């Protein structure tokens, strides 16, 4: 385990070193680390965690920014996200369910974790055009490792050697009972290189959309194989959320493109896939449970349970329905009390928004999404890029509404930035407008 800790520490040390020596390389190494390593807790006299590394990245960026040709800084892709954070911050004085220091500290941590790296990528790519190309290679390789290893884990009977070793080196405990084969899950719950299967499921859908976005970067047979591999990983990872979110996202994509013929083709393929699945009893039980309220071998959330959880949310905020319990109340509650007796693990973005921010929070999120869609259309003049960025957001929403919000926005903003960078004229337009 000491060897694993040493390798992990050396990787982080190399990332920080390259921030100040060759920022482009440092950014690529950091993005690869974010995808492939779920833990950042390195003790080298000082405790290096995600936000410390983010601060060092920001310092290195501004030092680099002062040298050579200065490119005007741009916050434009992130103004909707800033609106979301600031609007939630303004609710804090009207909320009493969370200690203010806990709420504000969580606000600060999320703001730094979610926005610093994408902000640096966006602005440094305008100054260093080679960043976009190297970053693309880094992300593609990381995606291949993630879903390739995930497919390999279908042969290990619920075990994940990489995570078991990595967790032991970082003081975490492998949950064997959660990952094991059983209950209609032919291969167990697969987490691949991520700390939790749910994060892996989210990543797979976003990776699919990104690979489709850059399909011209590959020979056709390569990107087709990659997309089919990701789809296979989605169906075999042992959790239902990415399957449901993926199909919802495909419908949104086809709707945005007005492709009726393709919708029919997808429907036919879907029927054929379902026919094949029906011949495998265990897999049939697993997939059927997504669309059925009947009890099966796979335990899940029925509509009745979902409605009970919603009633639980309304009961929790009855004393302050407009502003809710407080920023990050859901996280604070789970840390102090574990699962809620009615809402359980707050397994829907709707429950999280209602409990944390009340009905005003629902309005804030509605405005945020409208701003995000409009802002995307203003930033990129390429219709396809705009549609794919909206499709990415649709996948995040579908997945989070089904599953909950467990830091998933970090990946949304990161992949959103990657997709926008595929419009080569974007940063040039930003510079000329300034």
C-alpha cells in the first residue's frame, strides 16, 4: 500500500511541478488524475487535497497569464453557473437549518472544485492553441481506460482490484457486499476507476456524448467501436440510472435535431436489443425493473416510494417552504444522521433542491437552465456544438433526477468546457469581441 501511496503522491507532485514549468502539460495530467483517481489526500508536510491543488493551478495560471501576449480573460461560459451559486448564497440569511460556517464552507469548496479547472482550461486554451489538442488526447485515453477497465471487471465476479488497492492506500474500506454479484446484477455493481458505481455511470454517458462530438477526430470504425464499448459498459455496469438517463438523452438529442427517421431506427434497434435481453433471465429482470413498479430481484425505487420521499421533502421544509433548510443541508444531514427515515438517501436532484433551497431554489434552477441554454447559443455559432452541449446538460439532469446530486456538476462543467472547445472559433470570437 505504501507503494501505491508513493505513486499517487509522485503523480500529484508532478502535476503541481508542471503547473509552474509547463502549464499545458500540468493541466492534462490533472484532468487525467481527476478521471482516473478518485482520491486526493496527500500528506507531504502539508495536506494536499483537491482545493489546495486548484489554488496552485490558479496561481500558476495567473503567473503564466502575465507573461507574453495577454489574452482577455473570459467568464462567459460560466456565468450561468456563477448565477446559480450566487443566487443560492443570497438565500443563506433566510435559512436556519444548517450552521452558517458549514454552509459557507461547502459553498466555497464547491465553487473552487467545480469552476477553477474549467476556467483555466477555457482561458489558457485561448493563449495556447495546442492545449485543446493535447487535452483531447488526454481525455480520450482516460475514457478508454475507464470504460475498458469497466468492461474487464465483468469477468471478476464483483471484485475491483484497482479500487480495492487504492482505497486501502487512502484509508477507505471496500464495500464488498455492495459490489457483489446478485439480485439480478450479473456482474455486480461496477465502479471502474471511480469511487462509486453511480459516478462511473454518470461519466459513461458524458463520455459517450463527448466521443460523438469529436467523432471526426477518429477513423469511423474507431469511434464506432468506442461508442459501442461505452454503450456496453452502460448496460453492464450493474446500475439502472445510466440506462434510463441514456435513453432519455437520446430522445432529447433526436428531438433537437428533428430526426424522425433516425428516431424510428433507434426504436427498432431498441426493440431488437430488448428482444435479446429478454432471452437472458437475470438481465431481463434487471432491465425490466427500470420501467416497472413491480417488485423484482433488483430492489429499486417505485413511483409510490418516490411520492413518499417527495412528501417527506415537503414535510421537512414546511416551516420555511420558500427558502428550504439551508445550503448543503442534505450533505450536512447525511453526515450527522445518515439516511433520512422517509427521504432515505435523497436520491433525486428534485429532493436535494427542495430541501436545500425550497421553492425559490426550484425557480433559481429553472432560471439557471434557461441562462445556460441561451448562453451556449451565444458562445458557439455551430448548431451541432450547441445541441450537443444541451444534450450533455439533459443527461446530467436526467441522471441527477433519477439518482441524486453527489458532486456530479463537476463533471458537467468539465465536459461542457471540452465540448465548447470543439468550436475552434469560440475563443477567437471572445478575443475579437473584447
